[in-house]
C-alpha cells in the first residue's frame, strides 16, 4: 500500500487505521478490504476517495466478499475510463447492484433511456459515484448494509472465524 501512497508512511497509517475500524464493524476481513482498496487505488483513485467508495461498495455488497471485490473492480474500471460502460454495468448487476435503477430514480429517465445514454458514453464516472452514494444513504436499500450483515448470525460467525 505504501507504494500506492508514494511512500507516505503517515497516510498509510491513517488509511490502515480506517480500514481496521471499518472491518471491525462489518463482516469484511482486513485482507479483503486492503485488496479492494489497492484495486481502486491502482486505477488512479485517491486513497481518501477510494476508501469512501469502499464503504459504499461494502454496504452494497451486504457483507459478501466476492461481491465487494467485483463491485470495487467494476467501479474502478468505470472511474478510470470516466464513464459507465456496458461491461462494468453487467459486472455490477451480477454482484447485485444495478446503478441504472438508482440513476433512474434521481433523473426520472427510464432504464431504456439510460442504456441509450450509456451506449453513447453519456453516464459519467461522477454520476456513477453519486449513484453509489445515493444507494447507501439513510432510507435506501443498502443503508448500513455491511454493518447489518455483520450483525447477523452468519456475519458474527465470519468474524469469529477470522479471529481463529
């Protein structure tokens, strides 16, 4: 991680503490979180921005490590290209999140209109990022999804398994 932070040991320590704290209240282990963070940063996302989206992605993945990895990769790819493309959308949908549904609620456009706009390169990475934020706000389906997953029996068992 130090390499991705240009050798800044202080920034690495802050990020490491944030990841540890986030992991303690979710079913995600430190390794999973670090790998997702590294993936996002390797696509050029800043450490702070990547960690903020990592938390959104964690909530959307509802405690599922594989879905988290897939969503982190798809989000990073879309962010690096500057726009949402069909392959990234399909990867998100396969991980349980259709960002177009969220964007549709925000803009009033139909899914078909959004798909046309996406095909023309018209859904920006910023708009996608806003969809991740919106989907995890209070009152939304994925609000505190990772914490809720961590409070389930399966989530608690996963944390115990991690400590062993």
